[in-house]
């Protein structure tokens, strides 16, 4: 599993979590137990990795910093999924008028936040850390925090779960912006934003020592979604626009014509003609205009 897949799954949960929230029954004990067990194993693995890094000492500051940065990236991507899934579980309890999933969701989230805090403290308090590495780590942190609030804002359209956001006020602002848009426009906008999320998070694998736990958590979430966008092998069945970077199939083959036409209609006619009109070119131009590319240093953290 990669960090980008964790982010993609966060978007899937934000879009399809409503089916869990409003299904009328609490999340099954089996799914909750699987989720908690693998989340606990992941937390223990993180603690072990942190202990190993600490034992390395300060002799090779570059190596220690690189390992801390790599683990922080994994924890930040995990936090995004954990916050969104915790919001779904808590909202499900509210609709069923029970206290069932929420305590487990909060317990898992606290563990992730504790690890995040430890990593940030070690990065910032270490002597002679390479400033470039610290800047990159902080940029990824701001990206993940802002994208998390955007996803929580999407879930808050019907149920106020903004308390699970990094910045609840920002999540409510995203929610208000989405509420004011027509449904058809929201669909297109959300598709583009989802593609931007894929660009914002690196496609690097998680640590081998936590890979099995991440897979277990993903399976627990997958099995909870009634109409799961993940197949039974745990592979992602993403909307076509999210697979534009795949070398296996041309973008023009997987992009629905209706979406392509809608994308083209959002650009001025002169610019739409300049792009060549292919879905890949149209999306690239829109992402450029929306400043959702990783090449843009957005101080607000979306990219």
C-alpha cells in the first residue's frame, strides 16, 4: 500500500460514507474488531520504528532526519483516513442513537495523533536538522491537514462532523461552499479535487513493517461500505479521472465523454481549443488553473 492509496481511500470514504451513516444499523462488531486490531498493530509498529530510529543516535543526522520524515509522511496520510473514517463511525452512532463505534474511532485517532506529535517533536527538537527537509515535511503536513478538512467538509453536508477536522472552522467553510453549489457542479468540482488530492500526496510505499496492518485496516473499512468501491482483493476501483496517470490505459479510453465535455465547457473556448481537446490535456489545464499541481507551492497547503 502507498501513501497515495491511503489518501485515495480517504476520498472514497468521504464520498461513500453516507451509506454507512444512514444504513440504519450500527457497524458490525466484526468490522470494528478487525479495524481496532490492525490499527493497534500499526501503532505498535510505529512505536518500534521510532525506538529503532532513536537508538541510531545523532551520528548520522541526515539518515535519522530522512527516516523521521518518511515515517511522518506515512502517519500524516494515515491521519487523513483515520479522521474521515472516525467521522463516519461517529455519525453512524448518532443516527442509530447508540454508543458503539465512536469510542473505538476516537481511541484509534488518539493513537495516530500521539505518534504524529512525537515525530514532529523529534524533527523540530533535533539539532542541525537539514532545513530543506524540515520545510518539505511541514509542506506535506499542511497539505494533508487542508485536504482532510476538505473531506470532512464533504461529510458535514448532512451531519456536522467538523469536530474531527484538523481545523473545524475551515471544514465548515468548505461545507458551506459546497452547499451553495448545484449538485451537477459539485460532481465535476469534486472529481477535479479528487484528482488534485492524488497529485498532492506522494505515491511512496508505507514502511514494510506496517504494510500488513494498513492492509487490515483497509479491508475492515472496505467490508463496512455496503456498495464498496473497492473489490474483494482490496484493490481500488477509482473513478476514471483518478486513473489518468496509469500507464496501462490511455486517458481518452477511461474518461467518460460526458465528463470530458463538461471539463471542456468550464474553460474559455480559446483555451479549450489550445489544449488539443483531449481529456488528459483538459484536466491538466484545469488543474493548472486551480493550482492543484505539486509544482505550485501553495502556502494554504492544498498543494
